[in-house]
C-alpha cells in the first residue's frame, strides 16, 4: 500500500523541533536562501533572530547532537512561513550541511526569538537607516516588508555592501518586488531608498560604504543631511569592521546606542556571525 502521508507530517518526527523546508534558492556558490514552515506558536518582531540547525554526526559511542546557530528571520512578522538567508562555508559545522537541504527536508527551529534590531529599541525619528554587509541584510529583509516601519518613519534607507554584484541579487530582488507588494507597495513608494555598493567588482557604487559616509558622498547622492541625533535612527548588521566604524561615526554625531530596555538613536546586532571582512 502506498504511503500517502504528507511530507510535513512524515518528516515531523525526524528531528526535534523540526520544521519542513518549503523552498530553497541558490544565488551564488556562497549564498542561498530557504523557507520553512512556521509553527503556530511562534510570535516574533520583524528584525529578530532564532536558533536553527541540523543534527551533527555521532562521535564514537556518543549520539549525534544538534548543531545550532543564530539566524535572523528574513521574512516579516506577518508571513505564514519563515525565510532565512545564509552564507555557504565548505567546512562550516552547520552551513556545510545546511546548503544541501532540499524541499521536504527538516531543519531544527528553536521558537525563542531575540535581538536588538527592532523598532522598539529606537527612539522616534524621521529617517531609519539600515546598514548591512553580506548576509547581514537578513533582518532588514524582514523590516523593509513590515508596515510598522513605514508608519513610524518618513524615510527608510537600506545600504548593502558586498564584494561582487552577484552577491547583491537577494537584496535587489527583494526591493524590486516590494514595489508591487499588495500589502505595502503603496507605503514603500517614495519612502524606501536602496543603496547597494561593491568592494571588489566594478559597480555603480564602488567602494566601502563607511568611506562614502565619512566623505559625505553617501549623503549627497541620496539627498539627505549627514547623521544627526534629532532626526536619524540607525540599525547596523554586518562585518565587525562595519559595526565598529559606523558606531564610532554615530557616537561622534552625538548618538547613543539603544536596547529593548532603553531605546536609543542606533542599535547593533552583536549576534550576527557574517562573512570574513568584506566591507
């Protein structure tokens, strides 16, 4: 007799806290995204992260144990599924396995979302900057699809710095699709500014975004004044170099770091483990 049990039900018992892969998309030999079923019990704020993973291999007489890492949820809080954006590391304990997942497979998901890249951790302001390198764009992929962001800010400015043009594809497709989004397409129009840059391959915006900010070129190109504590709020998620440089620039402008318990002018995602220095 044929087994007609749906994939989601059949695989539910394979992994503890397992969720089913519904989509996988590879962008380059180093980057891919995937979507999982969302447990009904999971509630999160756009910009937060969760622990996800796969089972490792048994070692000697010791049973296999889960390999878990923090991953920002790239889908907005209203989405019925969960989206993630990941780097591929050939010898990485988790990503070496994760990059091989297919539709119908299981991924472990811990349903306790946390993180500082949330609107609640910022004081009210006029402009919201989201500054990312590499896969650090993931939490911002969630936030730029959330209506609350456009209700609270007059302008939303997303920067994304990668080494090569192909590595910008995920973000570019996301922004392009927002224009026709039935939920927030009209809210995005005239409010969202997207500023991609590359550091190794020639592009329209070649160079490190921190250099462009420091020189004033960045602000001149997008037509806004330099950072100021009265109007601007900033979220940072990227390489350690980006995080440190931007934080120094913001503090020099009189801005203070915020947290869930004490909202401020800017927030930094310290849990992000991204690519090697590339910005």
